[in-house]
């Protein structure tokens, strides 16, 4: 399908994120946290090895750009990684993401696992690539500028950062505008001030 006819990725909402974190099975939860927490492309999630994780950060050489990145883990990603590490005996080797047979997970099995869990939880509208989108939005909501987001995401183009962070910034600015409006005019709903111009006899005109 031509790119101009593809549906845009739907960013994961707060409600979808909360549901996933509450209900998802351990492997889909780990994949999810790698996506949101690392802000990398799905193909790169499969590249992470246990030797890349020091308990605080993940190291990665991006597959698409060959760019080396050192990525601070979110609290949620650390918790998911530590739980997976403990479940694997405490000192696992090789790839972090593995299939049931123990082989390293590639993109197709990863996508299948996530699709099945999205179906189970009723979250099919939110796809894999939108996890990167969500991660960048969280950085923008946190007040990060384009340069800071690029340092995390590894994007070569500032235009891509602006694209991904744009919705988050629009939401923040509209919230700020709504707060200023409420401070100026109050918070009462359905209050309408009608200006009436009267003629010389006191009649409405």
C-alpha cells in the first residue's frame, strides 16, 4: 500500500497503557515496556541483549541508522526487565526477548505475540509502531525539547521528532490555554453574558 494511503499510527492512550500494564501477560508486558521505555523501532527491540542492560540503562546500536545509543530505562522498563531476569534464573545470557523454545525472537514472532495480546485485551487499534510514538509523546509531555528527544530516539531528522511530538505539545498547549481561560472567566459551565443594546425607550433592538 502506498505510504500516502496508509492509516496513521494511533497513539496509545493513557487508558490503553493502564489496561496493558494491569492485564498483559509477562512477555507482552516486557515487549511493551521495551517499546515505550526505549523509544526505539520494533526491530531494534529484538536486538537488545542481557549484556546491554546494567540495571539502569540499555545500550544499543540501531539497526536502521547504525547509531550507538545509551538509553536510561524508565522505572516500568526496569521493573519488567528485572522480573524477566529473575524468571530466567537471575543471570541470563543472549537476547532479552526469546520465543517459548528459547530461540531469540525476531520481528514476526514479536508482532504475533503482541497482536494476540492486543486482541485479548481489546486493544487492536494500537499497534507496535505506536509504542515508539507513545514514548516520544511522554518525553514531550515531560517538557523535553527536540534535541533531548532526538538523543533518546536516535532520529536523524528533527522533522520526525516534530511529527511524533507534535500532538503531545498541542495537548499541553491547549491545556495551558484552557487553564488561562478558566482563571480569567471562572470555571462555571453554561454561563452566557448577553450584551443588550437598548433604544431610547428601553426596548431591545
